[in-house]
C-alpha cells in the first residue's frame, strides 16, 4: 500500500495545479483508483486516500471497494 499512498496524493496535487495536462492527470487518477479499489481491502483503501481529497469524488470507488466481496 505504500506505493499507492505516494502515488494518489501526487496525482491529486498535479490536478490541483491545473495546466494543460490536467485531463491526463484526472484520467490517470480515476484509473488508478479503479485498480486500487479492486486490489485492496476497504480498510487499506481508505488508508491510502489523500487526507485533503473531496469525499464526493472518492465515494464511488469506496462504494465499489466495500461491495466487491458481496459481488464475488
């Protein structure tokens, strides 16, 4: 989880800075969150989320991560 804990805040910071690559970083963040939601348990997933993130943005990934056990 250490790798995710470093990557997610970095992507969020790049998005906050804006610029011409903002859409690329946003797309990368969404894809990364999709992978992390599949790979990690809910407790670990919550621990790697950036502390200054917007809950509404992360909510769909949290929801999927919490429901994945019931889907299998």
